[in-house]
């Protein structure tokens, strides 16, 4: 082991001497470097299993050493630069120059700034990375760190080897293939860290490299052929990788952009005579040329349908990639929609988008997802047709290539996708037509919900436009002009969409496909336009028309009724609504029953105290304790929602918080019945000692645990405050006997109070000990318990 370490150190001697001779490091610093490397080498050569942390620490130390060397070399360069400027100034003042002296100075400067030690530390870091990879069987995180380091120092030859090792040892990781293909296509232009065009003292070799081998002044990569090979190999291994298919698709779109950019440059130089041509294909039939001069083809030859979307020949590789992708992953509509998103990052891809949407229509025409995708696409196409939306030009790995033009004014107008003839009809809202067709074809709550949200989105945009227009007194914004038909203004468009939304919800109710989420969504819309009476009437009608009512409908109805009570507009009180809900909700649906029960208790406690109210609260509290036994705290769906498998967009249900209600009831009882000690103590004894709710933290939310802590504190504070002090009475005989009896009763009460506090502290410690992150609370309760036992 010692011989191997010594051999490794001896190989470093010439390079370290060079760094010392050029005054980049002093002799003492060189000794420290050698000593540190010796210790690190012994750690790597020890007989026991070496740790990865030893290798990584060694590499990090060398990286820091390289940064220090660069800083010191930059300092030397700055000094030489200043000397050169001072020398030139003196020569200009003398009016002449000495060529021999200048040549000697340049040679001396070149000798001082260049040497074999410059590349030594980088080479040593590469060597350490390779040792680490071999020792630990090429872990992915180390490979990625190595690749980042190679990019940072512009060691592109080593970067290619790193990617090759990554693809060899981790072929199932799609990110490695994508990064390697990106490197092959986009490449990097190596630049000198330490060079400056004004520095005449930097010596460069004839091969375009600075002495030391740090800089390669050439473009690395820029090969679409190599990038395609890598992506295709990755897809052979990972056929079901969605990310690989999408990135390969975007890569080809980037290449098309590059060709278009070159074509535009050639045409501008040759006054329009330049032309890009693509090779003919037996399966392609030339039909016409698009606005850009590219040949437009149809797939399928003479037998192709007349409505088949047409795409430029240059986009055909992207079309082939897409067809192979959907063959590999056939049943994922979101995967296909991501191809549409990729197309929108590039100009002049509307024909390709139309092909993708056509395949979605053919394969997912009867599904909810297919209808939603088609409606959204038709809406965007309508906006693009009437407004002329611009598109972003980013794609494969969010990179830009040659030929990309950021000037918006130079972009060419987009071609319109030929989806169907309705798109070309004037004043035709294809999205609304498709929505109507979807409602007739599919009877699904999810589809009706998506349609309602689509209309609400349009209404919201129109209302925001009206608000901005009233404030700024501007004309109609182009962003909403496509929503307004001829002969109407923005307010008329809002009313038209509101009528469509009313018809949609009425149709859902008549066809018995309404769901809780759809009803609540429509109620939210009515509340947003301040139609409280209509929202309350809708909830009342919906609840009356179905037998198994979801708890969220009752709670929303009670909430709206409570809001309207303040304005004296409600015909039904919120408490009566909750009482009806409690009667109609079955006990076996404990989650819904407890939600309504706790809300009813909260509402009753907000009203003035009375004997009838107190009796009802006590009855509800006992029912709450019984239902909380073994309660599952994850929100559960009602039986009707479980039957609606298509309703995947349900709102998240409210969580049950028994502790909050019990704490409020405890404080309410103390405030209104302070002398009824038995009723007050029965609250915490029922929850803590006669129910498993207060036994453990398991399954409770953070809010419940905080309320339980407050409940324990309130109970302890109450017991500590119940101290009975007896006033001394003067006299003898019967008076003395009465005083003794009072003293005896006071001692018994003190003992009982101590026992109750002991039980409360023990229950609190047991409860919070079962949870994570409550150690401070447990320690505090334990200290108070110890003080109680000691009589403090």
C-alpha cells in the first residue's frame, strides 16, 4: 500500500515543481498539498473497505485547489498586462521601440504564464473521478457530477466518454440518453478561461490550443446524425419512455428550424433564388406549396381523404416519430397532447398539430378526455385564427439553435390547420359546437363538469376585460374578441355564455348525470356573480331531487344561508338545514355524519345559551364521542360519488376535526355554566378516558394535534384554578366542629384535585408520546407532573 501511494506521489513531482517555479504556489504550500494528497491516498488504499465519502472529499479538495490556481494565474496575468501597458507607454514617450527587447519580454511572459502544471490538477481530478466510478460500479449520481465538471472545465473529449459510460451502465435512464443527444447536436464552443484578445503575452500553439491543453477553440458537437443515432438507440431500449419520444420529436423540430434559418439566409443572399429541396418519397404525393415555399404533401398518395391535413415535407420525420410513439404508447391521451404542446414551441407546425388531433379524434373520439382535448384545441385554433397568436420557439431541452429568430416582427404568419370545414365558416364557434356534440354523445358527470369549467373560464375572461375597459376606457382587447360574435358587445357575450352554462346544468339535471362536484361548481359561479338566492334555490332543488346527499352540499347550503341571514334574505336558517342534514345522513357514513354534527355544534354555540340549547349540545356531544371511536381520518367519498367512476375531478373533502369542536364546547360550558363542575369534567373524561380518540396521535392531522394540546392545557388550567379556601369563623363548640369539617373537606378536595391533575398529565404524556415532533410538549408535561408529585 505504501509503495503504491509513494509511486502516485512521485508522478506528481514535475508538475508541482513547475507550479512552484512559476510562483503560483510557495514551497510551504507545495508541502501542504503533498501532505494532504498523501493522507487522501492512504485513505483510498487502506485494507478495509474505502468509503465513497473519502473519494468525494479528495475530489472536492482538488477542485478547490484548481480554483485557487486559476485565481493566482489570473493575478499573474493582470500584473504582466499592467507591465506591458506601462512598457508601451514608456516606449511611446521615447518615440521608438526595441524589437529585441520586446521579443525577449514576450518569451519571458509566455514562459511565466504557461507550463505543464496548468493541466496537472485537472488531469488528476479526471483520474480520481475514473477511480471512483470503477470502484463503486459507476453510480449514476457520480456520473452526472463528473459530466457537470467536464462541462465546467470544457473537457469535451472526457464528456463524451462520461456519457458513453452512463449509457452503458444505466441504459434504462432516459435522461442520460437525452443529455448525450443534446451534447451531440447543440455542442459547445470551447473558450479560454484565462485568455483575452488584448493579451499579447498568451502563447497559443498552432493547433488552436493554449499550452497546457486547457482550451479547444473549436465547436464540439453540432451533429444531427449522431444525435439521432443516440435517441434511436435509447428508444430501442426504452420503448415506453414518454420523455425520450417527446425529446426526439422536439429534436427534429429544432433541426427543421435550423434548415429554415439557413434557407432564409441563402435566399436573402441570392435574391430569392436559393431553395431547399427534400428527397422524394414513394408514399408522398405533392399537392401544393405552402406560404413559405416548402412543398406540402399528403400521406397516403391518391387514396388520401380530401380533408387530410397537409404538412411541409421537412416535417415528415416528426410525423414518423409521432406515429411510432403512439404505436409504442397507444392508450395515453395526455402523452399525445404533450406532442401538441411541443409543436406550439415552434412556428409553422399547425399541419402537424392537426395530424395529432386527428389521431386523438380517431382513437379517443368517444372518451371524455378526447372530447375535452378537441374542445380545447378548437378554442385555441379559433383564437389563433381571429387574433393571430404568436408562438414560442423553444423545444428540445429548452435550447435554441442556429436559424432561430427572436424578432417577433420577422416571424411569418402561421398557417391554419384544416381540421374540418366548420373552422372556415364565418362567425362559427367550433368549440361550442363540439361541446354540444359532446353533451349529446357522452353522458358523463366529468364531461359536464369540464364543459361548465370551460364556459366559466370564458365568462371570467370577458368579465375581466369589461372591468379593465371600464377603468381604462380602451377598446376591446384582441384576446377576447374571438369570444364576441357580430352584433354584440362584451356584456352580450357574457350573458350568452351564462345562458349556455344554465342550459348545461339544466341538461345535466334532466339527464340525471349531475354530481356533487358539478353542483358545487355551479354554485361557486353563482356566488361569484352575487346571485345568492339562485344558488340557495339550486342547492335546495338538488338536495330534494336525490336520496343520498353528499355532506358537502348540506354544508354549502348552510354556509350560504348563514351569509344571507345577515342580510335578512334567507328563508331557511342554517341550524334547521344542519338538523335536517343530520337526520338524513346515515350513521354508517361516519365521516359525513361527524362533519355535519360538528358544524351544527359550532352553530349552536354561536347563539345565546339556553336550557334547550345546552341539552341539545350535550346530546350531540355524546353522539360525537361515540362516532369518533375508531374513526378513519382520511376523507371518504359518499356512496354516490363512488358509483360515479367518471367523476375524477371531485373537490377534496373537508377533514374531520373532533378536537376543535370538543375544545369549543369545553370553553362554552365553562363560560355559561361555571358552577356545574360535573358537566365540565364529564367533557374531558368522556374524550380522554372513555374514548380511543384521546389515546394516540395516530391518524390525526397537524391541526387536530394542536387543538388537542390546547384542550389538555385548558383542562389543566381549569383544575388548577378550582381551589376551595374556607374562611375561619370565630366561636367555640359547634363553630369549632364546623371549622374542622371544612378543613377536612378542603384536604379531601385538594387530594382529589391532585389526583385529577395527575391523570390529566399522564394522559397528555401518553397521547403526545405516540406522535413525532412533540418531544418538547412531552417534556413540559413531565416536568409539571414531577412538580405536582413533589408537592410544589
